[in-house]
């Protein structure tokens, strides 16, 4: 509700707004924008329709967070930028007050971006296709479901212990490599088979560029059962069939360099 002054058109000029759990002072400035000062120290400057924030505006929260962008029905809506006091920043689409649609989220420490995500959001969670670059340099390109990695044909770059980058094409479940996939090591070796908890687990084949490849059953990353040597001819045929620029699961050009 509102108590105060309105103009001849019934638009707010100056007064007080009353909400269920808080109250605020509101005044229209010389630029025709409204300034709302809430009882908890939050402040809004922007457009209004009736008693609601509507159109373009900016919120400055008492805790230091800020939001600048679209509003509808008194909530964030459309394109906006939300800057957290701790440093993180979101740029993208909002719906009904939450991150929804396409957007970018930056994890920032000491003024520097340490990780970032670009892709789909739904109700403040990563949802659909996106590209996430982690603090350790790992780059994941694939689908998310309720903020965790879930995909059968994801593409991932992983910093190798000895330098360079490993590359993985395959399944992810609950944020870890799971299911069938191809793992291309920076050394040139390739594992093809099943994964569990980020490690080879199940039936698979490890191809060595210098020969001596094996097939069998892997457990927790180790080949332990049904070990079978791969012939030289099969090794040569395999390495001749793979192209580092192509996702072997889709036959399409890889999405990340």
C-alpha cells in the first residue's frame, strides 16, 4: 500500500510504501525516475508502474550487492547484471526474479576471474548447454541439469600432469565422467571404454602410440581382468581412424579448441 502524494495522472510523487515485512520511502526525482529507500537500507532507482518496480532500474543492497537491468512485476526480469559484494558477477537473462535463459557467471577472487560459465540457466541453476571453465583450467562443454554436469557426448579439456592438455569426449553424470567415452592423453595414448567416478571402469581398451595396447576390464583406473593384447594392425587402424579435430561420438567438429 501507499500513503503520500500523487500527480494529476495518479502517478506517485512522494510518500511511503508498505509491504508485508518492510516499509520504504519513495520519491520521484527531477529525471522522472523513482527512488525507493527501504527500511533495511536497500535502495532502488528506476522506473515504476503503480506501486511496483517496472522497466529499467538499479538496486543497491545494504550488504553491498547490486543489480542493474530490467524489472517486471517488482522482480528482476529481462537482461540484467548482478554484482555480488564478494566479487562474483552474473550477466544475462532473468525471469520472475531468478537467473533464467542465457547468461554468463564469473567467479572472481581479488578482482580476477578465476572461473566462468556461459550458457543456459533456469531458476538460478545452470541448465541446458553451457561451457564452464574451472579454476584449474579444465574446460567442460556440454549439458547441465539442475546445476550439475549431465551429458552423454560432452567435450572436455583437462590440464595434464606432465604439461599439455588431455581431451575427453563422452558421458558425464552428477559432475563426474561416467558411462562410455574417449580419453585422449596429451602423450598421444587413447583410452576407449567405460568410466566411473572420473576413472576408467568397466570394459575398455588402452591404445599406446608406441605399441603394446591392451583390452580388458578396468577397475578404478587399472586394467585387472580379461586382459587381451591388441594387434599391431588394430593399433594402426585405430590411430588412422581418429582425428583430433573431430568428436568421435558425434562425427562433428569439436566445439572447444
